[in-house]
DNA sequence: ATCATAATATGACAAATGTCATATCACCAA
DNA sequence: TTGGTGATATGACATTTGTCATATTATGAT
C-alpha cells in the first residue's frame, strides 16, 4: 500500500456507500468503523497491492477505476476484471486468506476506503446481519466476475472486443463517447487474445463505421451493430 | 426439484461435512437444521433445478458429481463448472437472489442435503460466526470458479483439454485412470471450444501417447507431458 | 530537446480453430 | 430385432487467430 492517508475524510454518516455496505450497522459500529477507517488516494499507475502481499485491510473503491490482475511465471499479466465505484477491491478471500491472490492497480485516480481487516472481522463476528449483508454484496461482485468470464469465454475475437466496448459504454461510463482507460494490450490481457488482434478488430470496427477511434477516445457510432456483433460474433 | 426424500438420512452430529460447514453451530442450531433438512437422492441425467426456478433450498452436495450450466437463447449450454462433494450447489446469490441464475444436473448419482432457505437465513442472521463461516466456504467455491475460468481463458485448445483432463485426474478422481463423466460435447461446453476439436485434441493426445482412450475411459499415461501441454499449450 | 521505450498500426504468413460432410458405433425405445 | 438418435471419429476446407516483421506515433525520463 503506497498511498498516504487523506487529510479530509468523509463523515461516514454521510457516506453515499453507507446504505449499500453498512446499512445493518448500529451507530456504535458505524462510529467504530468511521474512526478507524482510512481513506487513501491513489493515482493512475499506482499499485494498490500486489499478489502475495499480506492482507491488511478490507477495502472498497469510493471513486476511480482499477484493474484486478494476476501475473504468471513468465511475467505476463492476466486481467481478472476492471472495477469501479461500489465495487470491492477485497474479494471473497479477504477473511479466509492471509495473502492477496491477485494484484490491483489504478487505471483512473481513485479513493480507497480501508478498514483494518481484524476490526472488520470482529464486527462481522458480532453482527450477523452485517455479515449477511457483506456476504450478499461480495457475492454480487464475485457473481459479476464469474458471469463476465463466461460471456468472454463463449465469444470469438470480434464478439469479445464488442463485449468489452459495451461494458465501458454501459457499465462504466454510461455514454457512447469515452476515453479508454486501458491500453490495447490490457484489453487483450482482459479478454484473452493478442494485442495485435485487439488493434486489428478495433480497426475493422472503425472501417465498418461501428465505432470511431481517436487514440484513446472511442465513440460508439452504431450501438445496435455493436450489440449484434457482441451477441453473434 | 424432482427427487424424493431419502428414507434414511444421516444424523447430522456424525455428518462428515459438519466440520466444514457447521462447525460454528450450537447444538441447538444443529438440531434445528438436522430436523429440518432433507436429503434427496438424484441419478445420472436428473435435473436438480433449472435456470429461472425459484430458490427454495440452500443445498450442498454430499456425494456424486453435478454440472452447473447456463442455456442461451439459441438453446446452447455453457457449463460453468463441474462440482463434486463438499461443493455447494447454491452459489453466492442464494441469499440475495429469488431465482436461480443457472441450472444444475447430475453427472454421477448424487445425494443433496437441502435446507429450507428461509430457515437457513434465520440461523445465519442470528449466528454471526456461522454467517462468516458460510461466507468463507461459499467464497472458496466462487474463487475456485473464477480461478478455473481464468485458467481456461488463457489456454489454447490443447492446453484447455489438458487442463480439464488434469482436473479430472487430480481434483475429481485422484487417479490417472477414470471414466469421463461427461461427453466430448460437454467438455466443449465447459472450456469454450467445438466438440470436433475436443475429439480431435483427445485423438492427438492419444497418438502422442500422452493418454489412452477407450470410449469414456481415459488413462493418463504421461502426466508430466500432460502438465507441460496444459501449461505451455 | 533528445533519447529510449512503449503503444498503436498494418501486412504477410503460418498455425490454430471452426464448419461441414460423412461414417461408424452405442444405446434406447417401440 | 429394428430403427432412430446421439456420441464419437475423421477428413477437407474455409476462416479465424496468432506470430513475426516493420513503421509510425505517443510518452516519459534525463
């Protein structure tokens, strides 16, 4: 963990994520968490933690965009998923594992809310409804990753690229024009194809006038066609 | 749910799975669960539940082998994972979703231990350590599915087939000779390739004397070579 | 500014994979 | 038994995808 605590941290009672995560908290527990949490700002390119690091915090993303990834013995990265606000950075192993099984680094400047893992465990162990709440929320994140993996697995290269472009449009930015937060190589690492074929497929989509490309800027000109390509290759 | 309750059900205090799942139970809760669980026997080919069915039970596999899968609009199946004893059949959505998002059917005769979902929720809501225990156990199953998906995604066809054969060897049967519980088509549905290429790859592995094939029976003659193919294509 | 490095882009080619056709075999139901 | 259906198997071929080479552009460090 490289960041430094922020000077101004939010009052948890106002936290927009409170309802999502901590609705089942008593005022006592909320105060306890609030006094003992730390908000860390991170910047594009920062590593939040690396595969193999000891797990110290339970953490979730308040803002920004990160990638979760694994690095193989040959040094090649494989991106598990790209996560945004409301997503946990701590996945399900957080209470059972002692060390992280994946790395997280920052794609867009981010603020991470971190709670000491032991304190979190204590609270979860005496507040069953919070524990259930947590299980549901973390389950949703895990299920999203599983579903995404299945969607990617069943598509050919065109479908894969279309699928991830639509994810940026619909899930991440909510608009048809956006700056890609990742390189073509990272897209390749995410969907399991080569960098060259990602570039080639993007070029083809451009030639077919489905998208417009200007460096990192992508505009989805024909979302219907892109959906069709995503669904039928 | 098509099965019929079994005549003889195990006394939960003796359940070999008790330690794994219900270690945090008080005797009271254990008795409660024990009286209210139902064990269902299922047979090869049975459907345990289908995508879209209402979730009625929290359930886990005591014995046997099942496949979890989704069916797309064209009627094509995609296998999420093959699960054995100690695996949950209920994945993480079980407490937050109302309907199943995948189907489960039986590959090898199985016994399912089912607990009414509402009763399970009640107990989890008043027993935080059970709730945590459950989160850890379900998290482990989800993580396994995610990991498996990543391993499959990064391999070419030879690597994929080698990977799944090694899964049968090491994880499922613990022996180098086994009867495949699935068809070539189901392998294809699991690892995202065509049936023909699964058959072809198996034939090639046979010609290279890495495996021996006799119908459904597979013998891994050269596990080291198979590992190499799994890791390096 | 300048250099080095990485990212983007494209072509040519090889290799892998999917599609289609066909054949045999196993198995189940009538 | 017979007939039908699905599973396994293989070849031929087309298409897709990966690999390698090369060029240009962007980016960051000094």
